[in-house]
C-alpha cells in the first residue's frame, strides 16, 4: 500500500524560522532510507553546504567540482 505524505512544518534548528518539509521531500527521504526529519531550513542547509565547500577548497588544493 502506498504511504501518504503531508507537508509538515518544522522549526529550523539554526535560525528558528518555520519551514515546510514537503510531502515530496518526505517521500524522497524515505526512499533513501533516512529516518530523521531535516532540522534546518533550506537557507541554513545551503549555508552549511557552502561552508563545507569552502573548507574543502581551502584544504584540498586539487579539489575540483
Ligand atoms: Zn534556518
């Protein structure tokens, strides 16, 4: 039986803003086997990702996208 998903609201751990964890994303999460809901909004996740990319760029000179 197909599981049904509904958009849910989550408070971002980093900025405290409310964001929507969309049904489609939940399905995607499930298909990847993730058990946990996201804790950060997209903005904060993008920021984290950018920081990580910066870190890599600074520490791996041969790093290329
Ligand atoms: Zn946030």
